[in-house]
C-alpha cells in the first residue's frame, strides 16, 4: 500500500494529473457559455404562454357571460328592422349615447337599437294616446288649444322618457360601485402585496366582490380581459374610468397609469387611493347624516305634532264639551 501511494506521488504523475485538470477546466470555461441556455428568453416564453392562457380563459368567461345575456345582447329583429328602414340610427346614434349606455351597464348593439326605437316611437304613442283621451273620449272639459298643448307635452315627455330611464340606471349603478369600491381596493391591495399580478388581482377581486356589487364585478372582469389583450395597459385603466363615470374609480385608474409609467410600486398607489376612497365614503355618510334633521322637520310637523296636540288637548276638550 505504501509502495502504491509512493508510486502515485511521483512528480511526473502529479504533473500529468495537474495538466489534465487544467486542460479540462480550460475546455469547460470556453464551452460553458456556449452550452448555457438563455434563461431570460425561457422565462419570457413561459410568461407569454401564461399570458395567452389567461387571455383565453378570460375571453372564454366573457363569451359565456355574453351567451347568458349578462354583458352583451343582440338586437331584436323587429326593432332592428324599424330602425334600419327609417334610417334613424345614423341620425340619433352618437358616441355620447354609447358612452351613457355603457355607464348604465348596457353593452353591445341591442341597447343602442332599443334606445333609438323607444325614443322614436314613445312620442308618437303618447301623443296619439293623449289625443284619443282628450278629443275622442272628452274626459276633460277644457278648450281645444289646451288639449293640443297637453298632447304635445305628452309627446315631448315620451321623447324624454328613455333618457330619464338611462340616467336613473346610471345613478343606481354608480351608487352601487361607490359603496363597494373601497372594499374592492382593500382586496386589490392585499392581492398585490401577496405577489399576484395586476390581471390576477383584478380577476380575484371581481369574483370576491360580486356578492356586494355585481356592477363593479362586471367592470373589473372587463378590465381583466382588456389588460390581457389590449396593446397598452393604460387604455384598459382609462376604459374602466370612462365606463363607470365615478370620480374615485377615475382617480385610481390615473394612479395605476402613473405607477406603470414611472415605475412606482402599485401597492403604494393602491394603499393611498384606498384610504382616500374610505374617507370619501365616510364623508358622504356624514353629509347624509347632517342633512337628515332638516329633512325630518316637515314630516314631524305634519304627522307628529297634530297627534301630540290631540293626545295632550283631547282630554281637556272632552271635559269642556261634557260641562
């Protein structure tokens, strides 16, 4: 054993071994960069694949919702034929009309056709009904000029009714979004701080907030889809602000655009905007509470004070009448 070890420790053998190790290290140093794969490109391909999967998944969900009639509906044949034959869509349709319908939660071509149809037919129907009621049935005994003015007023009311209906829908929808948006921002902040991407955070919050506000859940679902397929993320945030028309949502969209443009942390912007929206909601609640006493004055005078006077003065009045 000692002889074997001494044989291998000879200078010639050690020199050959060191030369072999050096040659192997040289070859490895030269060939390793060529054999190393581009990890950045691999990661980019993985991210692109995941993005395509998320896009396909969101588009499939939106298509399913459209099939159920939740997001978009196709125009009915009769309304479409009437509007096309009279060529009223080119005269009454505008970008402002489409924007109002989107704010009311009506998307697609069907709400536009229905709005134009009712705005076109309701004045005629109400005018004819007023003429029949006032001139044929002769219910009211008033001069003909006042009857004609009342019929024209009924026709003008029919022209305004579709706009009033859409405005009421917009107010109800915005109120629902205002009430649920601070909670949605808190959930969005938690998701972003947990390491989720913006698209995944919006999708998660859309599912969680649907029990509180269906309108806000729909808007966030649409934003998730737009973040997946629009060429610029800024456009998706701008569309969210325009579709809702709520100042708080527009401010958050602007903050997200600035965060993406200047590279500031999204969580920091969301934290600030969540605090501001909670304060805005509290200020609105305090405003309503402060306006409650003046509103209760007239009902108390009309309904409470007469009953109080009857209870207090009623026995005295009965005694006086018995005397």
